[in-house]
C-alpha cells in the first residue's frame, strides 16, 4: 500500500489505519467518528487527504487542453481560483471522475499551472486523459475544516487562514513552498493545504498543538453525506451521468467541445430516467448502499450511500429514484429483509 507522509503522526495518535484506495489511511482516532464529526460541525477538525491524486498540467497549451477534456468552463474563473468539474466517458457521458482543479496564481512565470485533483483510485486514468505529471508523492494534503477552522489556523499559519472560498494561493511553511486552496469535502468552511512531504509532520503537529481535532476518513464520509456531496463509486461512476446526479451545473453546455459532450447533450434532450435524491429514515439504524427503495410496495430505486447522521440523530441516505418522485414522499428501504420507513428529502440534510 501507499503511505501518507503523515503515517507516523497517525500511529503516534493511535489511529485505526485501514486500506483506502490503495493507501493506508486513518479511518478514525480513539475519540471515535461521531466525536470527530461533531468537532468539524461545531469547531475545527483536520484530515489527512494525501491519498487524493495530484496531476500537474502546465505550459502554453495547458488551458486549452483542460477546456477540451473537462466539463466545466475555466473561462468562468482565472488564476488563483479553484473549480469543480467532471471527466466524462465519451460514449455514454458517465462520470469517470469528479475533480477539483486548482489554477495556480501567476507568480512563477507567464505559463499557466494547474493541479488537477482526482480521486485516489482514478489518478492514473485522469493523468492519461489530461497528460501532465503526477506529483502526488512529493507532498501531503491536510484539510482544516469547521466553523472555527480559520480562527484556529490563523495564529499558526496566517497566510493559509486568509485564503477565501475556492481561492488558491502560494505561501510558505517553515521555508517550504505550499499551495493552499479554500476547498474541502465537509460542507464547512476551511482550507486544504498541499505541503511538501518534508514539512508535513511539523505542520500536522502544530495543528494538533493548537487544539484542532484530528479526524479520519470515517468522519469525512459522514460529513459529506450530511451535506449531500457525491462520492465517486457511489453517486458517480460507470453508468452514472452528471445529469442523473443532479449536477448539470458542472457541465458548460455552451462550450464547443469537451469529452462526452455529444452523449451528454443527447441525454439532456431525451431526459433522465432516474435522479439522485435524499432519504431520511426513522431511528438510528441507517440504510446502506445497495438497499432497495420501494414506494407503495413497488421497488423504484436503490440506495447509493447511507449512514447515521450525528447532527440529526437518525439515518440519512442518497438514492437514485424516478425523476418525478418529490420530497416528502413516503418510502420503505429494505435493510437485510426488514422494511425501514423513511421519506424523500432534498439534500443537504444539514
């Protein structure tokens, strides 16, 4: 397995390390996923997300290449900004990966520099699609998230704390060049810091000393689910399109060309047969991915992600249902042969 530059820090904190996307990563620390989740919702938490890929695309042709490949329109932003986008299958417009692009500030020369940030297991495929050079292994990425995240970060790393939402800046930690983006996967404000591997441990230790709660990938998943954010392999992936996932805004329909454009336009013209929506369920027992959803005794869809919501105190889920099913509609979810009552809800849940 691949290992984060921060693995020694995780072991020192007695983290439960598991395999995730080919990496050994912390799923939780001794405090537990619910406490880590609530720390992020109420104060500040920090996550090692070094397993996420980074593909550096730069040079005179970099902008045009990404415009021809990815769905969103970089012309809507500019240097020093980040953008969420999709890479589609050319044949059926299913989402091969959902990606954040960090467009570096132009302070290192005239040519544009982009960091394309795919999901861990999709890095090789994205690199093949966009070209560029993988830089994943030379750095760690630490996400600091929560309503007080920037206040907690400011005394330690003020330049990072000042980064605005979906902004990208260059700054230094202990003389090492870092890239910081106002992005994250929790629904809370915060930043993600790409720090050279040699300096990652000292930054992590400083954040822990400042009282920011270390949190694992378990809490990261419950946080993203409460906010209704998709996870590739569940709400996005083979056979799942941007339109079905309710993410048509990620597609720049007026762009003259991008991979999968014709297939995406054809689906928009004929209409989708299913759409991603939310479910709330009664009690603490949650629905899980793969559970069948029924309305009036008829199977109508399937859960893609489900878990207990620490904030709401009951189960929540995402599921693909017919597009005409409206919020408030009563449903039943088959959980190991037992029917779990619930209702359709529009995310975000929190």
